[in-house]
C-alpha cells in the first residue's frame, strides 16, 4: 500500500519577510527556502507508518519551480522512497494543487494522502479538504495522532473543546498538525542516498490539469504597529480613558 505525501517549498520559518514597496506581495527573492513545517511532520508520519509495516512505499510530491527538487530530496533523505515534481513556474493556488494531486492519486492509487494542515506562506488550509472532495474520500484534518488498523484509520484531532477521535475508512486524506510527531533530522548518509533515489518530473499539461489562477491578490500590507501602552492609576482611571478613547464610536463602557 502506498502513501503520497505533498510537500511545499516555502520561505524558512526563521526568516522575517517584508511586504514589497508597491504592496503587490511579499518580497521573497533572496530569502532562504525550506520545506513547510507541517509537511515535514506529514513526511515523518508517512515514514513511520512504513517502518511499522503498514505501508509499502512513500511517495513525496511537490508542485512548483525546479528548485522544489531540493525540498523533495529532503523528503527522500527523511525516508521517502521516490519523488514526483509537478514542475511549473506559474502561481499554483490550492484548488489547482488539489486537482494535480487528484491526477497523481488516480495514477498511483495510494491508500493515504498525507499533507500538512496548511502552508506557512499563504495559510490557506484548503488543499487537503479540496482533495478529499475531488476524490470523494473521507478526510481527517488537524491530526495529532494516527492509528491504522485493517482498512480504517483512527485519527485524534484537536478541537476547541479538547481532543476528538474519528474513525475513517481508507483510502483517505489526512492533514497533519504540529503535535502529530517530531520530525527526524536527515543524516548525512541518508542525504547522500537520497541523491540516488528516483525523482520524476512531470508537468500540469501532461497530467491534463488546468492550473489557471482563480484568485487575484489586490493588495498586501503590513499589520498595523502596536500602539504604546498607557499606565493607569486605578479602575476609575481606566474607565475614564476608555470612555475618552471610544467617544463617538457608539461603544459604551460601563464601570464594574
């Protein structure tokens, strides 16, 4: 049984990005790139499932520019068996990513697709859900624990009220949360071995998928800077300052 893991090349989480002066987007031209942290967790979980004998092969998939091969090699060094790059220089939005993954699922026939719950660059949190809908498969999102038995998966997921456990039939889509596991470091021997593992390059056209953009970014702006705090002497002073601050806004402040 195969597992497909989708990985995305994003700006490294340690890098502080800045908005372009024209407000058209974020300046990432010379920023360090690495694997999306949530996808790294998904790769680790897939490799663990294989090591426990529950999977026969782990296939890492990435969509984007040629440099995404470096991200795929990292996944291979972590333990994936082979990789597929859907190479394109165009912007690929979540629905297009889901359609490309659907085409690969129809070709590879995996029993689980593991993806990070979101990417740290656009924070869309859409791809896994869209893929499950396109494939008409069950889905378990924000997974913090995954247990596979026969043709079912028992997934614990974090919700506002605590931990919810769901049981879904396979094949299915699972999205990984931060607490699912602690990804391993790729050792030097495994990095060297990864260079010899197969990496296939395909295009959206060869998969028969239209990746035309459906969304347009109108403007990107920095978050407003936090105002300097003001000290108050007591509750009455606080209420007075709030009343002054909110005067004319229609918001009422009542003393406790």
